[in-house]
């Protein structure tokens, strides 16, 4: 896990340097790419970790098959990142509209070929040396750098999300809360979800409080983006429907496996649409390699990460008043 965090942070910073160099040369002035203010790009961190995992899995595989797989991975990551920036934050971070064979200006054949070539270079030349090097880096160095960059990145992202989505006048906020609690009423009275009050999730927060918070913030974004609000809320309420203490027990690789466990549990108690199943199954993306198929799934995945990380960040946090409002 330490190596994973260190690698994600390192590739995020190196990717930022690569993008800054390329864009600044093209624009002939300094360009700071990405949504966040700091010197890191989540796209490159996620891409580096995913490519490292696939490079290990595909050892001995034909180079042409590797090229096809890497093309799908890199193009998918670029497309999802572009959609996130455009749909959630109304920002188009790059524009391929002037390139042939582009799709909505977010992906194009030319850059997909570039990313595939870079992925192959990473596989054959960089990753083998990197895996050898990382084993010689002291754990203390990896911890300081990895967690330091991750903390800055998460704080940066947290501020961006709060400023863009969660600031409302008091009257409008109360109106939204009333609508939200009406939507979750069928779920908070269900024994399968009430049982989550017995499970601690992050710090001293119960899993019940966590799923309600994820549902509430996902609800706000779904409203703003004119998405399917009811489906978003239902999927968010069921996304962590498991009952073991994940810090002390349960299956190995909890982060990768519990979405499937939650989905199986949800099916026992509720009828689910394909979209609701996708929300639950993909809420840990990119730990689950297949990206969310629906925007509602992407919203819940991002908000789950936001709420989870926010629980561990210092400072006073404004939470919905769960106990009072649920009475």
C-alpha cells in the first residue's frame, strides 16, 4: 500500500512536469494544467499505477496485444478525466477539436497513439527499472513524499469541490435538505441499512452516517447536473452495504473487493436497476479497473472519495445534522 501511494504521488508530480513542459513550450508561456492548483495531476498518477499493474499482469504478452490494451486504458482515462472536468466543473482542460478523428474534442486518434507509445515505453524501459529502484527507497522517504503529496492533493480537491458544489444560501440549503430526506426515507428505516449504525467506518463515524453523507453530497451534484437524482441517492445509500470492520477483519484487498460484496448484499434486500448496480459496483474506481458507465456512478465514486478523505483532513467540517434531521 505504501508503494502504491508513493507511486501515485510520484507519477502525479512527474506527469504535471511533463504537461507543464509540453504546454508551456507550445503556448510560449507558463501553463499550469489541470483542475487543482498544486504541482500534480491525478490523471497521470492514476494512469501510472494502472499501467504498472497491467505491465505486471501482461508479462510475456505479445506487444500488439499490449498496445491494444494500453490504448484502451489511456484513452479511457483521458476521456473520463475530460468528462469529469467538463461536466462537473465546466472546464475544458484540453481541446482536440482541430484534430482529425476526435470525439467531442476530448479524445482523438493522434493523442491516443501518443499515449499508447508512451505506455509501451513505460512498460519496456521505465517500469522494470522503477520496480527495482523503489525497493531501495527507505520506507520513511516513501511515507513523507507519498503521503505529503497525497495530503496536499486531497486538501486541494476538497476545497475545489466545496467551493463549486456545496455553497448555498441558508433558505435554499434547508429546502434541498428537506427534499433529500424525503428521498432517503424508505432506506433509513430499512433494517439492512439501520444495521450500519453498528459499524464504524472512518475515525469515529459510523458507516450509516457515511452513506447518508455520500448520498447527500451526490444528491446536490446530481441536482446541479440534472441527473437521475433518485437513482443517484439510492445507489449512494447502498454503496457500502457490508457489515465487517474493514480495519480489523473481512477479506484481503478490501478496497478492491467490497463493492462486489455490497452489491450482493443490496440485491438481497432491494430491486436494482442497471444504473444502480453500476453505482455500487464502480464506487471505488479507479481501484476497480472498469470505469463508471454512467455519470451518476462517476458522481458517487468521486463523492465517496471526497467524503472518505475529508474525514481524515484536519480542520472543522460542516456535516449535515443527521440525528436531528432523521428524527
